[in-house]
């Protein structure tokens, strides 16, 4: 493997993981160790990031350009989860490798850690649940190792004892600051620490670093979010960024009139991507195609120059139409959900990816161009199946669930489908294969369909 490819793998590994431990990712660890200076230079020059090494680990301090609502530990549900986790880190700070401890001792320490600032009571189930989540996360991050007992049992029984051993890497979990954290006046000072110096003139290099911090840690960057200096840099140096990013990562930069973002041609198994493996992602892909077709009619264009605003009721109605048309192919959770609930989850997903904005003040939804950049449809055969079943259901010649269909009519349905669909036409043989599961018998004159199976498909049952 060439050195350049090794450096690329090391850069990608650090970007996609909180840290790289030798025992969990030995190959990546050795690559980073071998090319540490080049990798550190890449991140310092392009992001202003520091690369730290610990006990058989490397950690890149990935500080975003600004705090976003979606950031944080995904396993945590309440603010108190973070407070308890900090208390756990404080407990581990003075521990040596052989200092074994019981979960009950840790719980008592956490309870007394906050003094009067935060009252933690284990009699309150909500607090115990937060402690469980914090300990479980610490264990998943390899900060502590369970020698005896299970955290899942502790969740329902606080008398369950667990014997833990510190792994010593907890000391590298928190970010390294240039001064005690209580000396910072606001969150901007925390974000800028070891990067921007107040009062110092912004250089072209810092504009590159801030653009990369935006790009790599935000689904999309809209140009109206940029500072004037960043806009000027982008106008003059975007071609260099377009060339540089894929040279050292698996990502490519796309620049449009009003937005810029990164795309990947490889599946990312550790980070977040759109689309992903979740059903809601598939629904959003279908919604994207649906919206694109709607806006072609409503605005005589694929999408307005920057945004399109619709009422919240209209948005919900569009999701309802989508569910009526394609809902039978969704997972049971979404297939059986009320359309309002589906619309709520679709909108939440769109907001997380900055594809839309839910304006609660005006009861409207602002849709942005990235929403229609990527779309998806069910396979052609599935779409034909839904078309065929709907056609059979609506045919006035069919009465009392008698599905005796003359072959010429079946062929006519295929022709109508091919006329209505913009995708490549479906052949007679493919169409016959699709409906084969509904066939009782067939000959040259007619196709006898199984009415029970047809009815179950219409109703959405398996």
C-alpha cells in the first residue's frame, strides 16, 4: 500500500472515530503512528486541529465551527446524564490501573459529587436511569472494564453489584484546554481555544480552516451562513478545496449557487450519512422525488432559487399523499402510523439534515434545495405491482371479487403503466413474474387471480 493511501486511511479513521485504540483498530493505529507527522500537518493546516497520543491510542480533537442542536452523545436523553458522566470522569481521574471498584461505590461518589449544586437522588428512578446510561456509555467507550456483573441487570435492580476496573484512557476523553475551563467567559471562547486569538487578524488559512470545520461537521453549508471573509475565500479558492478534499478523504465537495456540502461514494459505517439504513431515510428519499414532481407543477421549475415555503398543513397533506401511494412498502411502524406522526418524523429528519426548517411562528415549513438533490423510488417491479393491484381494484368490469382477467386486458394494463411511468418500460415477462404470486391458473385466453391474495395486498397485510 502506498504511503499516500495509508495517510488517507489514517485521516479518514481519525475523522470517523472518537479515537483510535490499538487494541480495537490495530491496522489504523499503526498507519497513524507511521505517518503521524503528515497526518498532524494535514489536520492542523486544513482544520486547525490538534492530534494527541495516549496509552496506545490517538485522538483528534474535532471541534466544530459552532455548536449544533443535533450534537452530543446520542445515548444520553437528559441534561443530567452529562452531569453524571462528568462526575464519573472525575472519579476515574485519580484511579490507577489496579484500583478496582464496585458500581455501588461509584454511585455513592456521584451522589455526593455535586454537593448542593445538583441534587441527585437514587430513590428517583429517572436519576437512576441517567446513572445507568452514563455508566453504560463509559463502558462502551472503554473507559471502564466490567470484571463481574452486568450493567443491564443494574438498570432494574440497584442492588446488583458490578466490579469495574479503570482502563486509564478516561484521562484522554475530555478536550485539552489552554487554561482551566472556569476561566472561559462563553462558548465561543471554548470553541476558539487553541485556534483563534481574540483581536488577531483573520488569515486566508483560518478561512480555510473555518470552512472545513463547517463542511465536515454540518450536513450542508448555506452561503448566507458564511462570513464575508469566508465567502471571498470560497469564491477564489473553491477549486483548490474541490481538489484537496478527495485527495486525502473519501469525500467530495459539491458547490452550488447557494449551498455547499460533502458527498461520499463509499458507505460510511461509523459516521452519519444520508441516506442511511433507517426506514425514515427511505421515506425521505421517496418524499424528495414526490416534492420534486410537485414543485415542477407548482413553480414551473425543479426547485426555486433558494427555498420554497408551504403551510404546515399542506406539508402534512403531502406526507399523507405519499403514505397513501407508497405506504404499503414501508416498515410496519410507519405503515400503521397516522400520517400526522409520519409527517412529524419526516420533518424532524429534514431539520436534522438542514433540508428544511419548521417555522412554528408562521405555521409553515421552509424547504431547501438539498432536499431534492437525492431521491429514491421503489424498484420498478414493486411500483408495477401497486399499479396493477390498484387497476384491478378500480376496474368496473370486476365484480364480487371475481378476478378473471382476459390476457389482452392484462397486456393493456402493462402498456398503460409504461406510458405513465418515466422509468424504463416493464416487459411482459417481468410483469408476469411480478403478479405470479397472485395467479391461480392461466392460459392463452385469461389469467385467473387469487382474490384472497389480491385483497390482502390492497389492505396492506402480509
